[in-house]
C-alpha cells in the first residue's frame, strides 16, 4: 500500500499554510469548482430528487452487494472477460504484474485511477522493469514531478503552468530548447503530441472504473480528455481496476447516478466521454483490446459494511466535498498524507489504513457541514468524522493534555456551584491579564492558540451572571 | 505479498460481505434484486427537461450540443451529407481527406459529388478527419451515442483531430433510458458491444490551472451533421 504521512498531519499543515505557491493555486477552487457546481445544480430542477434517488440506488446495492458482484462476475465471463477478486493491495498489484508478465509486456499505459494510487501500482510495476506512463494530463504532470495527486479529480491542482513547463523541458528532450511553453494551450499541445507516441506503443492499458454494471458485466469510465479511451482501445489488454462498491445493478441505475456525478464534480451537465466497456473486442471488430480483465479490490471495504461507516461506500468520488471544504481549501490535498484528501478522505482513510495511522484526519474539520450539503450521495460526512473522533478517544489515541483537559472540565461542569465560582474567578483574572486591552497575547498552556493569534479576554461578567441579572430586571415576569 | 490464491480471496471477500450483511452463504437473491436485473426499468426521477414532443427534442439536442462546443448543421437528405462535410472542412481550413467507418451508412454516401479524398477503416496516426454514423442522440444533454462494431471501429471516435458524426433526427430521443431500451430491443437483453460511448462535446481538460482547453487527447472539433429524416418517415 502507498506509504502515508497522515500521522504527521500537523507538520504537513504548517508547511502547507506557509507555501505561497500552494495558497495561490487553492485560491482557484471557488471559480473552478464551487461556482460551476452551483450553476449546474440550479439548471436542474430535479437535482435534489436525483440526489435522493442516487442515495437509494446505492443503498439498495450495498444491502445486496454479494448478489450484484456475483452477477457482475457472471456477465463479465459471459462476454469473454476475466474477474480477479483481490483481498488487499498486495494481491491486486501482483495480479496486474502477472498479467503483464504473461503478455511479455514492456509498456503500460494508465488512465486516471485512484485505486491505482491506493495500491501503489506504478512503483510496483516500475520495479518489475515495466515502463509506466500516466496519460491523463494532470496525472502525467505529477508523474513527471514524482508527486502523489493532491485532489481526486484534479490531481495537479497544486501545480502552476510555469512548473509544468519546467517539467516538460526537462523530460521532453530533443525538442527546440527555445520553444514557447507559456500558455496552457502550448503545454497541452506538447503533451498531446508526446502522448500520441506512447499510445501507439502500448502493450497494456489500465483504467479505473466509475461504475461496474451487474446486469451486463460492464465497466464505465467518466472522462473529459479521451486519454482513458485511447488507453483501453489501443492496448492489447485492457485492465479495469475497481473497488467492489463501484457496482450498480443496471444501465439505468448507472445513468441515474451519472446525472449527479459530473454536475457535482466539474459543474458539467455530462462529461465529454462516458464509456461503457464490456469484454474484449468482438469477432469482426477492427480495433479494441484482445483481453479484458477486471480487478475487484476489497482492501478493507467489506469490513465497513454493516458498520456506522457503511454510508461511505456510496461515495462516487466526485470531489465536491473537498472542493467546498474550508480545511481542504486552506491546506490542499498533500497535507492529508494519503491518497484520499478532504472530508471523504478523513472518513475513508482511517477505515482503509487504520485509525492509528490516519486518526488526525477526522479532527481536520470545522463541522461547518458544507461537505454533506453538497455530497450528491448524501453521505453524512460530519457524523462519520465524529464517530472516528469517538473511536480515537476510546483507543486513547488523543494526546494526554487533551484528555486531561477534558476530564478537568468534566469535573467542574458536573458541579454547577463550583463551576460558577471557578469560571467567575477565571474570567476576572483573564480580564486583568489583558490589561484592559480586551485581548491576551500570551497565555501559559494555551500556546497552541496564542502563538498564532490573540486570545480575546473575557470582559465584565459571566454569561450566567448576566442571565441572572436580566431575569431579576424583568422582575420575575414569568 | 499476499499468498492467497484468487479463488480463496473470492470466497473470503464474499464471506466477509455476507457476514457484515448478516446472511449465510448460498442464500438466493431476493426478488427485488432478480427483477431489477431481469427487467430493468427507468428509475422514478427522470428530468422533465427532455420530455417533449419529438421536434422539440431535436431542437433541445441541438441547443445542448452547441452549449458544449459541438457544431451542428442540418441537411434534408443523406445525399447532402458529403457536401456538408466538404463545406465544413473547407470553412475551417482542414485537410480535404477523410476516413469513414466501414458502415455503409457513411461509406456508401455519394462522396464522389465532392473533391474529398475518402478511405475507410480504423483510424491511424495520419488520420486528421473521421466521419462516423451514430446509434442515436440524447436531447437531455446533447450527447451522441456511439457503439463499436465491425462497421464502426472505435478509434475513429478518438484519434482524429476532427470528428464528424452523422445523426438521423429520428434517432434522437429524450433520455439515456430510452437509448438503453432501444439497444436491448436491437441486440437482445444483456448484449452490449465492446464499447458504447456517450460523447458530449469535444475532448477537453482543465488540468493546467483549471483553464478549460479543448482537444486534450481526443478530437479538438466535434461536428454533427443532423439529417432531417422525420418528414420522409411520415
């Protein structure tokens, strides 16, 4: 599995907040995603009803996951394809590598796949002397920069065009060193040209899957660039990698969910390409892959069923939650330290890599509720982050100072008279400490707050004192 | 590395799912599952936008396709298609050389009426313009429905810089659900082509600083030649 830096979340955050280049890139989230989503939702009067329906379809599917997966497998086989059930990341990597070896493959083309990131596929294949090329423009850029994606649908969102130009000059040797690579168009044209050479030389094409359809044994990819289509069509072998909750019952069910996917993701009514692939090329077909394989990955998901985290398996990876999250918007995706950032990552990562590893992430929330508000599948993300916080507390993973603080507070809070006396004294002391300025610049034991900003000092009386006075003034009117 | 073989992983995964859902192995699928699979139906919420009389659906298709940067030209008969293709290519200073699908719906058109150089087959690196037929169009989002097959190789949809698609007005429907119903009617339930593709505008990307650029890895231009065959049918 991919190594995580999630335990160092706090250090990561400090770095991200000081990274000016990253902050400039994150400034584009509003116009790039938020405004487009809200415009697309406004143009569709049935949008809220479509969200309810999408949630219900997925709930029905999850309640019958075994039946639908078996039907999916049966239909892939009936169409001449292969299904590989993989319990964990290591098994999935090995199955892909074996297919490559069996075909004497030298080069592997990749369409964008988060599951591939989850299982750390590229590094593994490269160690087996395979040439691996990411074909999605964003994925290609971060592959050249040796970075993980920082967003699940816009992997290079943290990169500026000048940095792309630097990577291209370094990698695409043999071209005019004085060529202009200033405009996004020039960068794209060069990437397109370079990628064409790769497309025609590929042995194996690997894509992800947005849906698997039980009724027909079909895998579906939702894309805009067309790279996924070329990847899976020009290669001799098409391998679709998907986690098992991607299955839906029918073509109609996929279509219903597709109506909320692109609108929530990029604000498009529908992506440029929605591609339904079933089996290898048929007798008489002049192009298409000779073999079709589906990697069906569990990697912890079957254990989420039947728990308070089952709802997370409805996620369709649209990224609306991170696009609207104030925390993601402040720190970007890399700070989260593993494959899935933002609110969906804060819920999913502890399930997949453990609360010991990713326990910080559910704390990275202001509980503003925006993620749940925009989630097309109505996943109660804040509620599930709270579940993780409870588990973290139960497992004694929260810092001792925090636990001690909470316990001390609980001691006083359960004794109202004592609580009133102590808070009354404390507010007067703090008020004095501010020297009448209304704020405190430094306070022992509260450095976490006062290092970065002033603490507002209590002024005058406590709430309870004010309340009692007010009641008195009204002369016991009740 | 995991030592479990594929079969034992399959059993283990299914076992965990059943345990989590609280049921035993070999339990038959409930009717709600078997019926959903054997006679698929549209889900209750389908946008009203495209539930219109057919001529209005054709108008909506055109409007939606244009809104995603496709161009649309209407001709009144199949015989006018080659001239429209030649006009489009000349107007945009594009090469007068095309590759068509083997399907006679496009390869059999009177191309000799034009000065275009025409060949037929799969797309290669040298093909700049393709002309393909379509299975249908969906008015709701202006999406073209393209299927792979012996007469319709898939690469023609993706490799050339310019993709020209012939669409009969009578093949335009309101929603995706109607397309699936038509496909099942033609091919039999459960029979999918290797690839069934919805195309909604030309290829695009926003991966560099979120500025939308057309023509990422697929076609830069998508031109739809709409044949108004609905009057002939009557």
